[in-house]
């Protein structure tokens, strides 16, 4: 009996467990999934909780609801990976041997890496919306807040769901307007990037929306520390921005277990072949989702699209064939823009987000780089698709590789 071990039962790990269990003979392959948490979080939903659009119960379900029969599920902290000896060592010193290892340990916020954030997050006017506890605490704070300067700050890139801070800013504009205090709230979008987004056409569209909604963007701001006494954030170049409310995207890093294993870079992301998703160091280790150092978005859509490629390559690896499936970095993001509208971007390693229609050329129904109600409905519908289609590894009517059909390069 041979064994595949999957580390991480989030989006990517759960999809792979479902795909592989269905494809592999149970009397030939044992599949073990290891994760420390018994609860599965729909992380895109955290964004909506501070504005009371979603409730806690909308974004959590038991992990076992999505794990197919025939998977050996182990709930445990991972101490390290001993890749030289093909084994995973758990915190209780239990050793799990593997023939193939799939690492899907993701990424998480590290507020302790920024001076002034440690022990202050969720207190003293400082909150995040990248954790369930942070979103709930911010919801409670906003219920009684009557205005001032709200700073939305990105500590560094990469981070999970690159567009989420923009969505938060757009939804905040709507929330404070409907609450009748928008004229009392000064919203500042503070980012280490040169603009609202890294790609020119998307940056132009999103920067235009920020300006339209009277949200000030402050680019090229690399935060050094938070001064809690003065309630301000201070950049390495000495610039200082005071706040009455700080909503922060803390530094993101991969799992500490990856660091202890010597498999990651400075941020614990694993050097991974961006096309085959195979570890650059060990041929029987594959990496999917946010745990990899791929030059694309750390987003659920990337995990979804790359899962089809990884599945093909693992089947090839099992059969001793070359890894011919190639991931193109396909990412697809719905962007909530407020007031029941949204935008949509679709891109990959080589092609920036372009205008057009998606998924059907000329028909849509979704508009690329457009601000429409239909795109908002796509964002809202995705939660149902996530729970019922994506996690169980079902086929979706969207190809894993990006297509130029429906896109306009000259528009």
C-alpha cells in the first residue's frame, strides 16, 4: 500500500483530497489529510462581516462535511517535514510516512512581525478583517463608531486575496453613507504598492473608483511601526499617518512548520515550479495554493484552477510519465465595489486583466473591468458554489487555463 499525505485541509487541500480519492484505487493508495483545525472557514466571507452583510454562521462549517469517505483524517499540529526520509512529524512526535506529499498549508497573518501591532490587534482602534475574530471585533467596533480617519493599511505583499483591502474600502464607503456619517469619515487607502493594483489597466479602473468614492490613496508606504500613543502608522521614510481607526492587512507568512523543515524562503513560502507545481528540491513533493511561491495571486481561484493541473501531474508522476500539464497562473477575482455592484478581473502569469466578457465571448454574463450589478451577483453566488461545488472537487464550467476569448487587448 502506498500513501499520499496532504498537509492542510483548507481550500486547496480539500479539493485535492476529493479529486484523488475518487481517482485512485483504495486497495493501492492510502490518502491521509492532516490539519490542526476542525472548522473550515470561507475566508472571502470575512470581508462582509464588519458591515453585517454576513454572519459568523455563513462562513464556517465542519471540515469533515467535505472530506470524502476513504480519507484518513488526522487533526494535529505539524512539527516539521523530514523530506530526506519521506515523513511528516507531528507535534506529538508521531511520524507519518509518505510516497507523495502535497503541501497545502496556506498562509496566515503575522501581526507580531510589525512593531506596535503585537497584542494591540482588535484593541485600541486597530483591527484586521483577515481573521474571523478580527472581523467580528471590527463589526462590534463599527456599531458604535461615529467617525474620524479610517486608515486601510497593507503592511506588505504578497497577501491573501489582493483585492480584499480595496473591497473593504468600497464597502466602508457605502456603509458609512447609509449610516449617515460618511461626511464625518475620512478614508485613506495606504499601500506599499505604486497604485491600487499592480497591473496598469486594472489599476486605472480601481484608482478611478477610489477617486470617485473620495477615498484617498497613499502609495509606496512601507510601514515600519505603529505608534500606539499617537495613534499613527509610521513608514521607514519617516512619513506618519494618524488614525482614529486602523484596519490593517498584517504581514502574511507561510506555515512555521515549513520554516522548521527548511523548505521555505524568508516568508516560509516553498520554491515551486510555477508550471508543474512540483517542489524545486524534492520530486515527490508538490505544492498548491498559498503555500507556494508562485508569481500570482494568493487567492482561492488560483487554488481551484491549479488543482486540475496538479491532479494531472500527480497521476502522471504515479504512472512514471513526464509532467506535461502546465499551470499558466490563471487567477479570477470578483471585486465588490459597493451599492450592489462589482467588477471582475481575469489574468495569468503573462496577461494582465483586460476588458471584455466572461465566461462567454460577447455574452458574458459578467463584464471584465466593468462595474456592474451582474458582477456583484457573481460574487454573492460564489459562496454557494464554494461549499457545494468547489470544495467537493466537482467540475466547474470554467477552464483551468486562461483563455483570450471574450477579451479585448486593444480596447
